[in-house]
C-alpha cells in the first residue's frame, strides 16, 4: 500500500485523476500516516515550496493577530500545507514535514514567542496536518473530489473538526496562563484553524480541478463569472458599509446565487472573499459586526460564524448541483451511447412489455424486418408475422412472459419476402428483463438479424448430409450385395475343391486343386480387406481385450509367410530382442524376456493384432525380390514394439506421406509388378489406432523399408490355453442321422452343403426357397416329425430367409424345438443382428468350412441315444481327435502348425474314405515315418552329419504327413509332424531336432493313436 501511495504521489501536481471506486477502496486500505518513499527532486521542491508558503502565511497571520483578532479569524498556514500535499503528492513527505516544522518554528520565534511555546505550536501544526492528511486519504479518498457531497462531508468532519481539535489539545498549555484565558485561546485556535481548513483546502482543490471549472463555466463566460463574483463582493461591501441595519442575512442569498450560477469554483472564490472583506471592514469599524460588539475577540468569533454560514450555504449546494450535473451528464452520455448502438447496430432491437406489445424499435428494424418502425410500435410481436411463424413466435412469448424461460432463440420466416421474391429468414434472440431490486419482469428485449444466407447454407448442408448418408447406405448395400455375390460362387469353388482334396487324386491334380483353394482364399482375403476398410470407416469394428501370447502370435504370422519367403530365396529371420529405451524403467527380473521359457502376454485384441502383423510381413515378403526380411519385437515397461524390416524396393520420400492412404502403393508401377489393392497398410494403421498404438515407417527408395508397430504395454497373466475348448470339435459328439432342412436357392451351394452334411452323417432335406421351406416345416410339424435343425439361406427370390423364419416362428414353432441357423455371404454385424431379430439362433458364413459347420451341428443338434452301436464302435470316429494349434516346445522359436482352411481351427475329417484313398495314405504315412526312423538310426539328425539336402528332403515328406494326418483321424501325428517340419527348416540345436523326431515316432508307433486303415 505504501507503494500505491508513492505511485499516487508521483502524479504531476495540480492534476486530479479520479480512480474507480473499487480501485480507490483497495488502494486506501492500510494507508500510512505519511509517504516515506525515497526523496527525489520533486519531493525536495514540494518541501521548499511548503516551507516558504507556511512561513509567509504564518508570519502574516501572527502579525495580523497582533494588530487585531478580527484580522486573524482564519489560520491559513496549516490549511495551505494540507492543500499542497494533497495536490503535489510527493514520493516522500518527510522533507515537506521537516520544512513545515522549521518554517513554523522560525515564524513563532520571529514573533517573539518563547522556544518552548514555538516548539509546542510547531508540534501541534505537524500533528494536525498529518492527521488530516491520513484521515482524508484513509476514509475519504486518495484524491478527494469536494464537488461530491460525500467527499465534502467527510472533509468537513476530518479537516473542519478532528484535525483542529487535536491540535488545540496539544497547544492549549501555551494558550493562556489562567483557565479562562486558556479556554478563550483554545476556542480561538479551534475556530481559526477550522475556518482555514474549510476555506483554503476546498478552494485549492476545486480551483485546480480543471474539468470542474470547465463544467461550472460551460454555460457562463469568464467575464460573466468574474462580474458575478465582483457583484457579490460589492453586495457584501454594501452590507458592511452601512451601520444602521443588520443586513448580514442578505449575504447568504448572494452565496446561493454564486453556487447556482458558478458552482463549486465560484463558491471557492466567493466565500474566502467574504471572509477577507468582512474581516477588513470590521477592523475598520464598519458593518453590523463592528457596531454590535466592542470586544475584538467577540468580533472575530462572529466573523468566523458568518463565514461558516456562507460556506455551509454555498459549497454543499454547489456540490449537490455538481452531482446532479454529473448524473445528468452520465444519463445523457448513456442515452447517446444507447442511441449510437441502436441506430448503428446491424441487428434490429425491439422492446416488448409484459403483454408482448412492442414499445420500442431501433431504426435498423426497417432493414432487417422490411417494415417501418410505426408498423410495429403498439402491436403484439406476432400480430403481423408469416403464417409459418405465427404460432412459434406466440409460444416463445408465452414461455418467457410466464417465467418458464429467461432466454429464447428462434429462427423464422419473416412476413415480407425479398425484392426478388425469395423467402427471408430471421433469427431472434429474446431475453427477459428482470428488475434487479424487485425481481419483477419488466418485459422482453429482442435482437433480430437476417440469417437467410446461413439458413440456405444449412439447407444445402442438410441436403448434402442426406446425400452422403444415402451414398453411405448405397455403399453398404453394394458391399453387402458384392459380398453375397462373390461369396456365393466362392462357396462352391472352395467347398468342392476341399471335397476333391479329400478324395483320391494324383499328384498333379492334387497340386492343381490346392492352387484352386489357395487362389480362392486369396480372393476371399481381398474381399475381406475391402469389407474391413468399410467397417472401419463406418465405426463398426469392435475391439476385444483379452490375454494374447505375443510371441506365439508373431511366430505364427512369421511361419505363415516363411514358405513364400524361402521360395523366393530370401533370408527370413524372427527374433525377440531387448528394448534399449525401456531398460532403465524395469526392475531386474521384470523383463518378460529374461526367462527364455516365460514369454510376454499382453491384453489386446489378438485377432486384430494378427491381422496387422500379417499385413506388414506379407508386404515385406511381397515387395522384396532379394535380400532378407527381419521380424523382431521387444516388450518394454510402457510399450511393445514390433518391427518388420526388409531389403525390398523401398519407398521414395515424397510417397511416404501417402503410403497409408487407401488404394495407394509406393510407386505407380508397383501394382502392375506386385499386384494388390493398396488397402493393407490403410487397414493396419487404422487397426493400430483402434488398439491404442501407432505405425511408423522409415524407408529409402531401392534400399528397403522398416515398419514399426508400437502398442501400449498392458501385461496379463498367461491364459490356460490359446484355443477355447469350445472350438475343439469331437466327431463323436455329433449326433448321427439327425434330420436337417437345407434351404438354399443356389444349386451349387445346395450340392456342396448336402455333401458336407452327409459326410457328417446327417439326413438332409432340400428346400429351394423360403415358401417351400415354410410348407415343409409346417408339414413336418403336422406329422409330428419336426426337423432337428434348419440351415436357412438369407437372400432368396420370392420369400427370403428372414421372412421365412418369421413365418415359421409365427406358427408357434420356437427355437427350443427347431433352431434355425442363417446361411449368408454377408459379413456385416447388421446382417447377424437382423438374423437374430428375425428369430434365428446363429449365423454361419459362406464359404462353408467343415470346422465351422461341425461346430454349428455340435451346438444346435439334439443329443440322441443311438440304438445301433456297431455304427459307432471304438474303432471308428469315436477316437478321432481334432488337431489343436499348440505353442512351440521348449526353446523353439517358430514351431507352430500351419494354418488350416479356417486359419484357426482345422477341418473336420470325413466319416469314411475310399479303400484306394486309405491305401495311398498308408503308403505316404509309412514313407514319411520310415524316413524319419532311418535318419535317426543313421545319425543324420546329429550335428556331425547335418546336411541341408537331407533336412530338406525329410521336411518335404513330413510336410505331406502334417497336412493330411488329421483327415484320417491322426490329429496328434499331424501336430508332431508339423512341429518336426518347422524344426527341420530352422537352424535349431540337433538335440532338439532328434527329440522331436522321437516324439513323432512314438505317436506313429502307438496303436492307441486311433489310426484306422479301414480293414
């Protein structure tokens, strides 16, 4: 606060700069008795001026007092000092007080006062000045404006009473030797000092406030003002010049006239003039005061009372008038500002009363509403409005006038259209006016504007959005239809190709059939890419979070692409490494790779992670013609990084920014050379973002590329098994000879599905469309021989699967007695939901796969007790096991079984095979098993006699065994063969290879394995 006073005191002298009330109140809190900042030249000049003025005025007043008490009725030095300090505001007031004290002491010593009396009087002066200064600054204002009645009243209290009485108490010991003389001296002291404060300080402050002088004289010229003051003083002289009548009462009206005409500055000049003139004329023996009293001291007191009356008559009235003038000026300024806003604002402003009647409109209403103001004044707001807006405007007014809402916004069509005949739309913001004191509603203020352009744009956007939604809907329908149209023929292609592979084929035909299956699956992968991109863009991809074996997932993806890489002569590496960036963040022993037998498990969507890795590795293999492909990963404390590097064609810098865009490849001829749609990276990046991660790429043209997938590290405890038990299908669990109704309009699909169902031992009835299916089901119900299961195609002419299902359920045939499973080529979640909504229990996607079909049969067919046990003896399918994808043995890096037709679950073997096919299988089995046995006996699998050619030939034989063993009921043998094949193709320790060979022979030689020759 002291700094505030110093800053306030640093203003130029004689210039009052008013503060805001809040600012002034905050600065006045904690005001010190005097400013004690560092003295500067300004402070020294103020001190010098204060000392000189005080000395001159004190010497003058003391000299006049020696002549006559009536001449010394006003003590001016203390008041002059207060006025000077209030106006000058020095940074340091200490020099000023020192100069004033020295001047007071010198004046009294020069007036022949004793040293003790001079010191006493000096102390009284200093205390009075300091006390008045502090009280005014602390409780009135830092910069008091005495034209304000509140400030004037405060100053009368502090300067006219408290300050003089305190100084009187200090000086009273020196004012008289006897009590009576002391009392007389004290009263004279108080009145003289009080009159000085009341006359000098207000006059100085008011006259130095230039704005107040201009405001007071704005209707009066300087000459007229001077003439009024001079005329008033002449009137005072005439009152005192005659001695016959006591006409002192005529002076206050003159003061009042000056106050009304000249305001506070006029009073500030006129009242001191009255004091000086009355004192002089009384001293000369003129006037009512001189002739009414003989004692000089009594004359002085009467003069003081006379001056006080004129002061309290003139200056307060002037302050009141000044306040009224300020309020009038502020009101006028406010009106001018409001008029400026309302007349120049682009919006139309209207004021409505509590009845909704318009009482004010701005000039801009004619531009906005197209109607002159007189058409709206005195009318209800919706009285003349467009028929489309009449009710809406009335509802808004009713809600606001009834207090239901305080603010409303409404967009409506105005009554008059544009000059071109086009509709014009208005947006109106309505606010309820509340009286802040009473809380009563005072009406409504409306601000209206023309928003025709915006409304037209919104209409265009609405149409564009509708068109976009229609386009998206058409796109979805197109993709659904495309999915169906492509999957339907591919169902036949892949299904019959798989059936052919299970039959007896020579080597060339088997290779051709396998190529058909591989090409068909490639076609399905392309279709799935397009559908995945569409679902991602539509936000229909759901992300699961479950424990995933990171090592096994990456190893499986690597194993799937290893044959292709090796066929191209590429070096193909997969390794788990430590991440440098996270080494310090882990405690010892926390790294999931510290233990070679403990691999990291993370919580993520395993299916989507596998899809990303397959895309990245597949691209690396596809675009690399020579060199190598490296796959690595490391698991850190906060992130998991999977990196795929290659030495392929690379990507130019200008294509790196667009490589993740749909249907984009690195260079223009890439698609022609390598094929592909350019969707893989797009899908991979979007899936990575859905998993909370990112994909980054660094590449150089002709040198290769490195793709880095970074995912958040959310570690989980290992799951008990990587494959759900519910996915493992035991053929013995399938009910035999169940009655199944197949509803399919496509002849190829009918043949394929019928063949698959018959190979699963089921009785199949055929319906060609929905109407025929309804009739067959109702007929079976009437005969009390309902079908055990219905496989219902969705898209059929006439009556589709949905309608047929609803009709069947409407007959009271519920899912508990006859479940219905949808057969559809559409892969969207909406189709599955629609199937369930129609009354179906499950969904089976095309192309049909044995494993999926078997799971559906196992889930939905009822369990029966079979009478003829010979058909299901222990020597048949009861012992057939479905091969399960298992993790690698200890120390293996990528010993994972190859993917089957469903990629996750192997196909279900047929129930019977021809003798020729079984004979060929026995030959192939024996050839592979004996080759392994011979290699062990010769020691070809040991480190000393290790031969790449031997390992390659042995891997080729075992590969055939691994791919067909499960079809003939030897699932475990197929698993062992698959793991052994991977060990042969990788540079693993010889001890591990020999151990895996022994495992394979143990399973092959075990008669309990369930291998049947059909004999």
